[in-house]
C-alpha cells in the first residue's frame, strides 16, 4: 500500500535510548497499541529516507502543579526514529506511514479530514 502522511515535523529532539523524537505528538486513542514500522521521511527539498519508527505511548511529567492543559497531555503517542540523526530530518519534513497506522493514530475518520 502507498504510504500516507502522518505528520509534518515542527520540532525534533535527539534523546538517548529513544532516538530522534518528533513533534507533534498525538492524543492516545482507546485501544492504542505501540507500533514499530518502516516509514518514509520526505525532507522539504524532496529528499527521501526510509527509517524504522516507533510510535509509542509516553508519559509527560509537568511537575507538582500541572495546568489543566498539561494534565490533558500527560499521556501522548510519540514518534521516534531509530538510528537517524537530527540533521537528516529538517523541520518541515513529512513522515509517511501505512494507512493502518495513520488510522490508529488519527482515528478511523481520517479520510474526511
């Protein structure tokens, strides 16, 4: 199947033990199961790379007195690229995934968006 867009990279962080972690992240949907799959990253200049990605649930700790907005973002689905350096994925890059993964992350009604 032809890959479809999941996200456009707004920021990225090289985290030890996790890999290159991409922003935005996503709300956790009911029944979420972590995913590992090959994705295509398309840089703004059109260059493409294939990388192994982990889409996993992560807990964000906002400290002792989180705001209501922070509390709603405590558990998120985060996309991390394994063995990829930050310089290879410039801001504005698009991450393409399988249609099934896109539906799992964004919801079954994704085609109507």
